[in-house]
């Protein structure tokens, strides 16, 4: 999706790996001023609330750090950073675009199937208005854990009350009662952690209470607009996980004086008649032999609000430190890391967004 007041969009190639919305804030020019300039931010995930973890060494200027509890460790997968081969390629893209300082691209914060779209190209939207909804397996799992934790706490609470009555008549030993009391306290902690996990997906306390009361998980994740603006583009890939190989057959001999481009034609096999005339495509041109670089799965790399890319590294699989990295190509589900991570370092390959949300929540 994309929004603006007075500009046009010209693109040489349109195809995104995921559906997203670009929300554009716009302003009016005053006499004597130049063309309007924009304000930019990137929205990469739902707002996290109430995390139980937090940054370490904030006052000392150290890198942001998150310590996970036992119940939170299951939300993060840790693996050593490996190496993969990345071909030397050049993307062929070109467009007249909006001022990127005034544009916000809204991506799906978690994996899932988009089940509802609530804004069309050209629509004006308000900050907080729902843009689309996702059927998220991650949210479903978190809510299932919440319901189970609530059930355990309810059982241990009733059991503790019963043993306290029996203890008054010395029908049970003090050791048995203390053990049940310990189990009840453990169940309380598990429920708090489960509530925090669901809250990271943007669910309110009222919604969490309703999930517990009704014993019914709600896997629908709502993605709101981060700013007030206008939809200027809405993109859906026809073949998001497919790559079509081709060979360059023609390179033009002149530059188009209007677009300043050179025509390059390639021949692509289409045995199942999937590609149709008029489709848009993003293509890359391989210009050299592959290079071997450190690589991290896509779920382990987070795009921050200022556009920087970060990963979470750890030495003990419990204390995670955010580190800014320089990234390269994206291929076969991995992101090339040009600087910032060494081979063999332990990194969060899944749950990096969970860690970033937990840090943001604890910092408030």
C-alpha cells in the first residue's frame, strides 16, 4: 500500500516478498518555499508492551542487552552464524519516488496469512487505523500457552486452599502444604510470563483477560497505520517464493533520453504458462562468481526504525546483546552479513523481533 497528496509513482519493477503498506505523511507548501519535503520512519513490528526483560548497562552507554527468563527462552532459537555463498549480482531498479523522509513502509511484523485488507490505494488513513490483519501461528501458540498457564494456576490455587483447610486439622503435613504453595507460586509466574508474551503481539490486557475467560485463542493479529497519511501503493507478489532463471539475449545500444535507461532483454522459460504479458518483475543480473560470506536467517535480522539492521548475539543463550550489522544480499531465506558478526558466533536465528519488542517495552 502507499499514500501521498501531490506526487506520482513511476516504477520499473514492482514485486514484494510480502504485502506491505507505505503510508505517506504530507504537508502544504507555503509561498516562497521549495517542493515539499517528507518525514520518514520504518514500522517493522507491532508495539510491544509489558516485557519482563530489559536492557542492561543503559546508564553506562553499553550495548542494549536483554536477559530472558526460563519461560521466554522458548521464543528464541539460537544457532552459530555460518557461511554461505552469495552470487555477485546487480539489481535493476529505477523509479521516480516519493521523498523517503516522509514515507513509512508497514510490513507484517510476524509470519502468517493475510486475512483482511482494510485500505485501498488513495484512501486517507488515521494513525492507529487498521490496515490489514494476519492469521498468525506465532500468536496462536502464545495464546495457547496463556490458556494452559491460566488453567494450571486455577488448579494449584484450588489445591492450595483445600490443603490449608486440611492442615488446620493436621490432616496433611506441613511439607505437603509448602510444596503445593510452591507449585502455586510457580504457576503464577508462568501465567505472568504467558501474558507478557501475548502482550508483545499488541493484545491489550482486556483482550488477554477475555482469552483466558473464554478459553479461546484468537490468532488474528491487527496491523495498524503508524502515522496519518494516504495509501499510495499496495503490493502482493504473484509468486513470492519463485525464481525464474533467464539468460540475457540483448543489450541496447543507446540510452533512453527520458528514463536514462538501457534496454536489456532476457529469455525466460515459461513451460507452465505462469508468466503473463504485462506482469511486473524484479530481476537481478549476475555479474561475477559467488562469494562466501557470513549469513543469518531472515528471521534473525531486524530492520530498526532508523533503517539500520541489527542482530542479537549471545554467549550463554540467555543474555542477548543487540548489534548493528552491515547487510548485503538476500538469498534462499538468508541475509548476507558483510560486517558485524563473525562465523561461529551464537545469534538468534528466530525470535529477533521478540527480543527487540522486549527491549523496547522494558525501556519505556
